[in-house]
C-alpha cells in the first residue's frame, strides 16, 4: 500500500487530516516518486490532490538536513504561491521544514533569513528566478546548488508560451549550477500534448506521465439570449440573477469590461429586490488587496452566498472554498480554459460540477457547443510549438551577460547552444544574433569578452526586463487615497465620465497624466472601461467541430428552447450549401453582389488566408469575422484565384518583410522580437503569427461550394 511507503511524520499528517483514503493520483505518485529517479508529469482533474501527490513523497524522501534549499516550487501566479504556501507549510510542520515565499511582494525578513541559512522549500515565480540570475547570480549558487526537486505547478499554462520557454531556459541554467541533476515534477489538470509536457523537463526520455482518468460528473445547461447592443440584454441578467442568487458562484465572461458590467448590474438587481450584497469582480486590473479580500471572503463564507465575476485570474488553482456553480458567458476560446473553469465547482468528493453557459449570438452558441462536444470527446488543444524562439534567446543572452558581468563570447554562445530551451537553434544563428546585439550596442565587445552595452543598460536595468510578456501601461485609480485598481488610458477616460471597476460605479473627478493617476468618487451609473488585450488563438479543431455540428442531426438535451431554435436556424441556413465532404468543401455564400467565404478553421490559418488574399489583390476588400471573410468580388474572380493563392508561399519571406516594413506592430506578439535582425523577425512572424504549412494543405484540398438560391 502506498501509504506505508511514506515517512512516519507524513503518515501522521495524513492521519491528523482524517483523510479516509488517498486519491488515485496520490497513490500512483507516491509509488513512482519513491521508487525511481525519473521526472514526472502528474495530470488529473482539478481538486484531485495533485499538490499533495507531489509533496507527500517528496517530503518523505528528501533529507532536509542537507545544506541549501532542497525543493523549488515554481508557480505562474503570485496569488497561487500565497495560496499554496499555507497548504505546503501545514505539511512541513510535521518535519520542521522551512517554507519561504520569494517574489516581489514577499516578506523581506523571510528572504534575508533564507539567505543567512538556505534550507527547506522555496516558492517562486519565473520572473523572480530571472531577476536573481540577472542581478544576484551568487544567490542562485548559494541557495539552489543542492536542489533535489523542482515542482512546476499548472505546467499547462507554460506550454507553448514565451514564458514557458523562459522557464525552460532558467531550469536549464539552474541544472548547470547544481551539484547534481534535480528531478522535475509538473502538475496540471489540462494537458493537450503529453509529449510536449515531457519535453519541458529537457529530458523527455527520462520523463513519465501519471494520468488519472477518473471521470467527473458535470451537469450542464446552455441558455440563449440574443444580444443586439454592446451591453448584455436585461433578460439575460435577470435570468442570471435568479439562477445564482442562492448559490456560491463564479461567472466567467471573456473580458474585464464584461466582468465589471455583470458584477455591477447583478448587484443593482439584488439591491432592488433586497437580496444579498456579495457581488464582486476579480481580474488583473482590480487592486491586489481587493482581489485578496474577495478570495478570503469566498474561502471563509461557509454560510453566505456570493457571486464573483472574474477572468482567468480565478481559472487556476487558487483555493476559494466550495463553489456550487460555474457560469460561462459566451464561448471560451479554448477547451483547456473551459475544463479549468468547470473544475472550479464540485471540488468535494462525490459532488458533481455545475455549468451554465449563456450565449448572446449564434456563432458564440455554436462555438460553445463545439467546445463542449470536444471536451466530452477528451480533446484538449495541443500547445503552439515554437522550436526556434529567437526572441527569448536574445533575452536570455542579455540576462547571462548581465549576470556574469562580462563573459567570453564563445562561452556565451556555448551556454546558449547547450541550453535545452534552444536546442533547435543553430550555433551559426546564435552567433549572428549576438553580433547583431553588439552592432546595436546592447552588448559591447572587449577583446574576446562581451559586457552589457550602453543601449543594453537601459533594457536590463529596467524592472520590466525580467518578464518576457508585455505589460499594458495603466493609470492607477484611487478614491480618497485608497487604491481601486488600474485601467488603460482610452477615449472614455475623461473627467466627469463614469466607469465600472471593482464591482462599483465611479465618477472620474481628476486625471493626473504625469503621475498616471485617476481620482474617482462613488457614482450611481456608469459604463464598463475599455480594456485592451491580445487576440486569443482558436484551434482548428474547434472550428471544424462547429462545421460538423451544422451538418449533423445530433440533438442536444442540455440546450434550452431558444438555443435549440438558434442551432436549427443555423443548420437550415447552411443546408443551402450542398456539402458532401466536410474536410474538402467549404461554403461560399453569394448574395447582394458580395461573397462570404466560410472557412471553419483556426485563427492562424485564417490569418494566413487573409494575408494571401491581400497579396492576390483583395486588400481592403475583405473582413474577417469568426469563420468567414466578406469579399467584395465576383464569384468568378474568387473561384479563378482560389487555387493560385498558395503560389506566393514559395517566396513568402519577401512578402512578410514588406508587411513588416508597412506594419511593424505585427510583431507586437513578441516583447523582444523587435530587437532581432530583420530576417529573424521574418522567421518569427512566419513561425508564430502565420501557419503556411497548414494553410497550403487547407487551400489545396478545399473546394468552394456555392449556395443554391
């Protein structure tokens, strides 16, 4: 029995917690982690005990009397570190092991104590590790040269991202500083590509996946309220209020502005009918202390109902206690996100999860249905693979040069080439990027060494250097000296205008542009602020599933009557296209001297098709919307040019370079890409922003089918 393999103090902890039994993922992890020296990815549904699955065997195996920090826990969120700290600290009390939080908001006294006597477990973000490597590399060796385990929480949130490549690079650099090879344990509820998760450790042949397929019962109901304005229909809000007023609920819209609209309007309805007043908003623009209060209130509210309107800030595993129901407003952009959100309810053993989904337009309803169907088929999107992350390599080159205070250029090249995050990048390419950094004064060459150059100093000495994602520039919102949150400056931000923030209505009374501050006071009515965000990629399979639903006769019992009617309307509309092969044929609507091309494919292929249509002479004549292009041209023209759209792909670099010259903002998806040599920028755009291989296959196999009028 796995329980007997645990050390005596850890067995005592389990007894004192009065657990009736260990969870499946915990039993498996205990047996494997205690009997082997391999890396492991622990994959199981939300609230299945993955944290304990990792730490029960780790704490039983590690000798914390050895010098230095023994276990490093890396998290994508500071809030998740603060939350997990208490769980891990409870475990460690039985072993007298020190647990230390290390991030920008952590207690300095505790950090200093750790530096005086490195020991125990450290909880940290990738950015804090980066800062230590850059500014105080001696602390890396002092603290982390004897690590036995690195636990990466919510590992799926790193896969396929710039931040994930940065973390892989940091782990590779950490391995070189270590006295021996440490083991990496990844934790996740949602992984769409286990091979990529194994590659994340840098040693995929020595990495195993423990997958718990224990099913979770989910009750689901879709409701449809057609929205004709920018604001949500009052009928939807009334229905939402009735559905949630007597429960503990998380509501997930798809934008911060919508989050605020829902929180404020539900609270207003509740006040009118004398319901409870526990309506909150939770997103990155709400002040940190306000967010922490909301999390605390939810966790401690055993006898009070509440409703939190939130973004992905509450999608990951922050413990907020028992949630009765999750509401999704309009379609999620990914199945992975849907799984994370649904998993927030029914966390206790034996409980089912409850999901209500409100759609406000026909395409959102169809996409929601497709995501749910794919979820039931156990499909999760694989991460976007970036085999040659030139931009992150550039960032890491600057980090290493800064940390070393001067390094032989050949040694810097070798370190980057030996880093498992960059193993697909050729040495010649690394050398070219380094020489470019010297040319633009980011690095300065002194004989055989390089140091940070004059222009590079401005970059590496900024607090913004440690992250590889862009942070929007915000104005701080204050009321009588109290921080409410932050919002980006927009045309709406004017004195005497009202905005919604932190689930309240505020009137702007003064804007200090130099200090980037906005003074507000409570008001009675207002509009959601304008927030900006990057485009979310939708996977090809989601759009393909939408297409399949339109040409199937499957009946969905969890749709309300309005949803059923809307799906029927969509099916009737697309019945006018005599589609025989869903893979090879796509609808071309001919109406009112214009064409609508329905591609039913993912974001990157649609972007690429749009680019190829631009090259073919349709520039400024098309409008991309969901799965369709509006094209002002005759059917004869589009049909004649369709098969030749792929021709420019043979010489696409030239076209991308022209696009980059006319529209430099196309590189905005990469924080560090703008500092690369031009042809590396082109390769970055080609590999990250477009998908020419998949698009060529799509165009080659696709025939356009006209509607029968």
